[in-house]
C-alpha cells in the first residue's frame, strides 16, 4: 500500500515520535510511506528510515492554513495514496477539503486517529468524518463514542505501540555516562527519579516537586530530574517551577534537564519514572517506554497511562492527585528490587502496525465494494 500520514509538525511529542516509528515500520513491511507536515527535527530521521517527507505549513490553527487546500489536492492527485491517515485537526480539515475537490475515482480512503480527548465542537468533529476512526486507548474510545457521531463499527482501539527492541534493558555505555556526569556531576551515585514530559501545568511537575519533598526527607540519596522542554508560551510556568523548587528547598535535590534526544539512555539511567498528569492522558507513551526499558513506573490511576500500568505493572498505580501516597509508593518501588514487568503484545509497535494495516485493508475493501470493484 501507499500511505500518506498528515500531522502538524515533527518535533519531539508522542504523536510525532509515534508517527516516525510507525512510518519506519511500514517501510520494513514493504509499504510506501509518505508524511506531510510543516517539518521539524524528526523529519531527517523519517527520511533516513525510508519514508518521504513533504513539507507543507499545515500546522497553524488559522484561516490562513486553508491556503494549503490546493497544494494538498495537488499532492493527493500526484501521489494517489491508498490511505491518507490524519493525526490532527487542522491537517484533517485541509485534507478533507482538498479531497472533496477531487473526482470520486481520485479520492483516497481517509483514516483518522484521536490522539486525545479533543474539545467537543465543529472544529474537532472533522476527526470523526473519516472512513474509519482509531482511538489510542479505551478511555479515548469511550470519549469519542459519547461526544462524536461515530458508529461503533467504524471505531477501533489501537494502543500506541513502542519499539520494545529499541528501549530494551541493557548496560549504559561508558561514553554516555562519562559525558552525562561531566555535565551533571552531582547526579553520580544518586538514586534517580525521572519526570519526563514537556513543561506544562497539567503534566504534573508541581506535584512531582511536592512528592520529592517527602521522598528526599526519608531517602536523602534520591534526586529528581525533570526532562522536557518549555514550548513557546510556557516559559513563565518553567520560571514558576524553578521558584517552587527554591521555596521547597529542593535546589540541590531536583535538576531540570530540558529537552533531550537521549531518552532511551535516560530511562535506563533512572531508578524510577514518574507520571503525574493532573488530567487523564489519552495514552501516556513515556509509561510504556520506561517499562520497556525495565524501569519501574509510578503513575496516577487515571486515563490511558493507568490502562498501561493496569496491564503491565500494577504495583505502580497511585490514587490520583495524592502526592503523599505517590511518595510512599515511589519509595517502596525504589527499595523493592527487580520489578515484575510484563508488556502485552498490544502495546508493542508490531501490534500497532499489524492492527493499523488491518484497518487500512478493511477500509479499502469496503471502498472498492462500494465502487463495484473486486478487492
């Protein structure tokens, strides 16, 4: 098959990294993979792995983006993809309006993925107007069925798959450790609690700082690292976090590492990964990546992150928003020894690819049957 994925950009978020990994897996399975976005650091990796990237400014939530309808129509006409997989709302609008302007025989099948619980309005409803809808977790599926007009038979849950081989437990290289400790010498010989995720109020960094007060009071050799960059407009919150760290007297107990491109190594380096989002996450990719690395995870029992822990590592579940309980469970996990982690097949990249290809094949079969052609 020839598959065109459309998303706003290719920076460091879970959707972007997931799209890049899925594209590489499509190539490994012998399919033609194309991705259209406004670009970003992951575009180079995408092309290195055998996909074709088409740069187009389809990321802005602005009427100006509708100027991309004609270029998108020309792209679809030129590529003639079997499937267009839209992963965000503005690209979905551009694709849909471009698609409507094509003759019926040139219209590709459209699949959309709800990567989150989008606000309920006409702008978000475009994600429900595809030939088939994918939800990244059961909580997202329930949300879509409740708020959007999607027939149950047109909706499939496909968990975001992780390349387990990439994140598998292994020894950290001497070179990496030497370089890392040269930059952060105060982290040597510490037990590390890592909080990964972009700097955003709902991601739970404030709650992490509160938990670290209790953790470091009981176990002084523990140190927290907050890994993730501040997106445009979030600089103020980063300053608030830094001030909160000082107020809680954690300046020598918590370090901000900023945006990193060595997450696989950091998962291995950490003794515990923390997930403390203050509202339900649709999936919680960092949970699956950390567990694939053999590192235990403590997370609030809500949303997609909880679905992952319930299936893979129930010992890490914490009552939502209870930072004292979080500290207690974190300390227990740090002292428990080797964690008992199991990653079911449905959370692996291979399963995501297989399930997505099944959806694609089913959509094409119905499309051809409707056109009176044999598949």
